[in-house]
């Protein structure tokens, strides 16, 4: 990691954020940020560069790194399973609209904090299923496969990720015969 960050000084921005980030004990209390820029197309067909965030409805409760280290390796998975069983968890989908000239091609570069934001939807998680033989396992989460109205921008990372995800997906599905089986022994 030392060699990598020396060769890529832009990585320092993430490292300093990670040192000061408010760590929480729950997926439900976290912000999820695209970092990558995408284009949102409005009703008139005009494309607007944006970055999206899923902003939690749950109030974040900071937990110190020492306290986190004491919890078990799967505590986040156990916590979200219990929390969703007790009630649905929500996030707002918020898009931040770029001003002309904002760097869309470099996800390392933050945009100024005063950019216009628009709340465009709500994610409601009502059910958690284990991943080992669940319905999300056989999906390739390719960030360039997008619904109508959302397109890739000049940010080169989604295309690079698409190539890496395809290779990973092909490798793991080629080992399908080793996949976990359900309790009844039937393969999913
Ligand atoms: C904005 C930056 C990124 C985000 C938000 C992101 C997000 C994700 C997500 C959500 C998954 C699926 C995880 C799951 O199945 O549980 C994933 C998988 C993966 N990511 Fe990324 N990722 C990013 C950058 C990258 C980069 C730069 C690379 C390497 C070029 C990369 C390589 C991979 C690979 C190889 C997989 C596994 C793909 C598969 O087997 O389906 N990611 N990523």
C-alpha cells in the first residue's frame, strides 16, 4: 500500500478522509456515494452531469475504530439483518448537479460543497437474504449497465470497472459446481 500511494499521490485524499471519517456500526447509518459522475437526462432530452448519493434516514451513531475492532468479523451483516427484521430501512437518492467546468472525468476530485442537489427517489430495504445462495449472487454489478435516463459520462472509471467485473464474473461463475448448496441439497 505504501508503494501504491507513493506512485498515486491522489490516493492521499481518500486516506485522510478515512482517518477522520465518522465510522458507524451499521450499513443503515452510512452514506453511499457514487464518486463516479453519470449523466441524468431530463424530460426535454438534455443530459446533466451528476454524482449520486444514498443518504440514510437513520441517524449515524459514531463508533470508535477500537470498538469496531472488538466486534465479530460479520457484525455488519448480522446487524442489518436484525435491523431490517425490526422495520424497513430507508435512504434518499440525492443527485448533486455539476456546475460547468466541474471535474467529471476524475472521481478523485471533489466538487465544491455548494452545488445544487435534487432528491430524486427513496430506497426502502424491506428484506435481507444471505448472499451464499441468494438472488444477488449471480449478478454482474456492471456500473455501465444503466436504466433509461441515466448514461455514463466522460468519467473513464465505469468502463474500466466494467472490464474488471466481467472478468471476475466469468471466473467465479466458471466455478459454479463449487457453489454452496441449499439446506435441502438442491443447487440454486
Ligand atoms: C466508485 C468506485 C467503486 C464502487 C462504488 C464499486 C462498487 C462495487 C460493488 C457494489 C460491487 C459488488 C459487490 C458485491 O457483489 O457484493 C463491486 C464488485 C467488484 N469491484 Fe468494484 N467498485 C468501485 C471501483 C472498483 C475498481 C476501480 C475496480 C478495479 C478496476 C473494482 C473491481 C471490482 C471487482 C473485480 C468486483 C467483483 C465483480 C464480480 O465478481 O461481480 N471496483 N464493486
